[in-house]
C-alpha cells in the first residue's frame, strides 16, 4: 500500500504544480496590456467601430506634441458596456473612456470612480463653452459635469419614402392629425404606413419619448427620472399613452412589427423598398440607407421632425435621441494635465473636420463653419440647426435611466404596443423602474 | 497547458503495472485527480461563489454588499421569474415530445443497410455541426415576415408575425432546437438500434411478424435505456437553452419567452444586478437537479438491468 500512496501524492503534487504554472502563465500575459495610468501613458478606451478612424487620428496628433503618450484601446461591438463595467474598478481600467452620458455613467459616479471636470473647466472655460449646451448638459450627474462630447449627435427624426408618400398624395406631417391622415391614406394604398423594428424594442420606445414630450413637455419625464413616480400617472402621461394606443390600433405599424428588427436591416429595407411610408429612427438611418440602399438614400429618402400635438405643451423644436457620446475621466488617472490637454482636442478644427468627413455631426460651436465639407451637407445642416435651436434635447429614456431599468422598460413598451399591458399596467411598470 | 496535462497522464499511466505487481487491481484516487481538479476549479468553486453572491447586492463595481435574503424574497415575488420557470419547463417538454419520435424513426432507419443510407445520414447530421448562433441567425432571416419564407406562403403563416406573439415565438424556439439537435439523438438511436441482436428479428420473422410489429415489439423495448439517456440529455439541454432565445426572441415579445437561463443573463449582464442573477442561477441548478432525479426515479434508470439478458 505504501508505494501507491506515495506515487499518488507525487502525481497530485505534479498536477497541482502544472495547473498552478499554467494559470499563472495565463495571468502573466495580460498584466501589461491595458494598465490604467502606466508611468508615461494614458489609455483611452472607445467603442470599437468605423468611427475609430478619427480617434486614431486625434491620438496621433496628441502624441506628436505630448510627453505623456496616449494609447487607444477599443472594445468592439455591442458588448462595450458589459466589458467596461467589468474592468472599470480593476487596475486594467483606462484613464479616459467613451460613454453615452446620463444613466450610463451614473453608477460609476456613485462608486466614486470618476473625476468631476469642474477644475478642468475652470482652467479652460472653452472645454464647456465650445459645445452646444443642450448636449453638454446630458453628461451632468448630480449637478457636476462628467463628460466632454466626442463623436456626433444623433437626434431621432421621422424619415419617409418620398415616392411612396407622393403616390398616396401625402406630405410629411406637421401635426399629429396630419400623421393620422397620412396613416389612413397609406393604408388605403396597401402600404404599411410606418415601419417599426419592434423586435429590437428600442425603436418602439422612441414613439413614447416623442409623444410624452409633445403632449406633456420635457418636464414630466425629468420629474419621473428624478424619482417622482406620480409623474407617470399625470394627465399628460395618460393622454400620450391614449394617443399611442390609437395609433397602434389604427394599424399604423401593420401587424407583424414585433417580428421585424432594425438591427438586421428589416425595417430600413421596408422603407427603402416602398413597403412602408415612414420610419421614426435616429439620424443614423441616413448612413444605414446610404450603405445598403444608396440609390434610395440619394433620391427618395426624406426626413422631417416629429409632428406637433394640438393642445400639447411640448415645444415643436424639442428633440429626443442620443445627444452625443462622451469622454469621461477616471479619478485615479496619474496624468490629469495630459488628460486635460487631450480633451481640448475634442473641439479643435481638426476633430470637427474629421468627424464630418465620416458622416458624424459634432456638437461644437465651430461645427457650423465646416458643415459644407460634410459628406452630405444639406442633411448635416438640417440636423445641426435642429439641435442648435432645440429648447430641450432629451437623452433616450433607456440611457437616461440607470442600466438596470433598460430591460424592464423595453419589455413594458413592447407589451403596451402588443396589448399585453393596458395604460394602468404600463404606468405601474414604469413606476417600478429603479431611478437612482 | 496540453503538454503538462499529458505529462501528468503519462505519469499516471505507469501506475497500473506497479499496482498489478502489488496485487491491487483497483485504480486509486490519483486517476481522478486531473478531472477532479478541473471540476472543482471550474464547477464547484464557481457554484459556491454564486451561492455566496446570491446573498449580496453587487453591480460589478467595488465589493459586494451583504443583503441577506433580499434577492431571494424578491425572486419569489417576481412574476417574471415564476413565469420563466414555467416557460423553461414548457420548452423542454415540447422539445422532448418533438425530438424523440423523430430521432427514433430516423435513427432506426439509419441503422439499416439501405441504398444511399450513408449519404443521407451524413446530410441529416449537418445541422449538428453548425453553431447554435449560426443556426439562430439563419432561421431568423428565413422567417422574416416581409422578406423571408412567410411572405411567400401567406396561406400558412398569415401576416408572418411568428416572433411577435407568444405561441409563435415558442413554436419557433422549439422548432429551431429540434432542427439542430434531432441529428444528435438520431445518432444515439442509430448506435443503439445497431446493437440489437439480429437473432431477435430472425426469430420474429419465423413467427411471421411484419416490419411494423417488429418495430413495436422488438426495437422499441430494446431502445428503452437509450430513450432515457437521450431524454435526460434533452431535458438538460432544454433547461439551459440560451443562444436561440438570445438571438431569435431576446425573451420577447415582452417577457413571453423569457426563460430562466435568459432571465439570469438579463439580470446579471444587462441590468448588472449580479446578486439577483446568482439567485436565479442557483434556483435553476436546484430545479434541474430535482427534475433529473425525478426522471431517474420514474424511469427506473437507477436500477437498470441489461436489456439483452438471457441471450
């Protein structure tokens, strides 16, 4: 018995050693890859997509003059928020990172991970004054600024297929009644009046965002977001819900919208091929159509702002959507001066020109000068004027609320559309959302 | 990694000789050590951590805060959670009911010696080689109401709103699951059917039993143990269905296809409520264990006897 026992101990030790070695080897490889605030570097973490071209260019510009070098890290695809959440409280955290402002950074602020930008702004007031105020404010948390706008603004617009509208004798609607009339006329022509990618859920949410604004003004949602849950029971809220109900029941979206998605090109193709008349979508609809249906984008893609509602209190110029993306700064960065210098580039002429070149619309005050150089000048100018004049630009609800609210919120809007929730059920679901 | 493990295996392999010379024929614990080490590291430790996390409140930032029974009381008051368990069971049961008859028939057929059998079997096997993600994306596109099959077959699909209503969405999930996993179970049944002794069929033929009779009185009873194995695999697979839901329905419409595994993902990785997500995970472990025990009990798998006794 003695021999086997000794051997099994030896084997056990060997295996344990082997395991230990391989594990530590795995760990060793990654220790140097990101490393927040290494001795002479700052790490900039951004959402990985086509827009990285500009970020690379800016980092190169920065590195030409700065002693502290910037390193650009990207996380590709839709997993950005998840991965950010897992690294942000570790030593792998970046110094500067991309985000959507509002609710997307609130948990980080609460965990005391972010640097308020007050001091930067005191030293360089242009860091705030160079941006459109409605945009800059959406990265303000607890009264303090935490983000500097980067990339472009993406208001939600009512897109249309000009040819389909003309065939049905319809013009882009100025009022809600115009829209109801257009729905009737398009239905009579056998066309789905409004394309909706209900399978993605967030396109459905856009209808709520705009109707609440037009009917009751931006304050109702702000109140609800601030924790006053009675806002959801207000007369304005109920009226907006009633109007949505009527629109759905009138067949404005057809019957199979929940099987259609925007993200797999379902709803944009409906619009482009003339099977639908309208689509309410973020400004990226334009570049989506340019990519997949260039001829349509050039000739027949029309756009207008959301119609007004008679008797409603919301200004016709109010917008909803993604106000902008932002750069936020980690509190523990070792090179605040370098970070401040890097942020200055976000309103430089070079930044604006580069963003316009790839189809983004920056929200700096100097953007206007360069609008002519944009990939589609008329569209850029139209959007810029809207954003500049907007009395209120409401960040998309699912981004304004904390992350934990977005799934139940998406479910509630989908269920309200398909009849799974009535008005009271929807109000209860919204009241149950966590606000802070 | 591979080399070190192989080395350990080589060391372990030398042992039987020494054992036999010592007159002991039973392998010791060391044989199981590599597998046990991995199992403990990647299954037991995470399970314990999940159990601990389920009593905390944690959003992934900072350290978890002890929350007592909070997650658990919320869980049992949560209508979505209870509904998700029911949906998981429903999808599992439907999966077993659809896949079992199909795979038995295909498997028994594939066990024969017909012309072209090998080629057709190979073709039937293809779906299993594709990743669940690819399969889901494929069917999502094929079932698009405006540009997919439903738009060309309105007599069958109506307005094509398959994924926009609960019955349709569950139907699609069960169908896609069956399309992908029937080949696997077919393979199991094929092997089992091949193992049935030919003498049984020869004897039946002499007694004048036809093909149908042979199938019901020889093949099916002989496949009993295989059926239980295959069904347990289907139950486990069904309860942990995730990728098809993620890509085809995202738990929608509303929460109509939010099965437990997907709800766990939503809580933990969409809402960053790791405490609640862990509680769901643990509950799922318990439910799956109970169901497996019931299956084993009811089927008599625990006191299973050889099906070729007396031959």
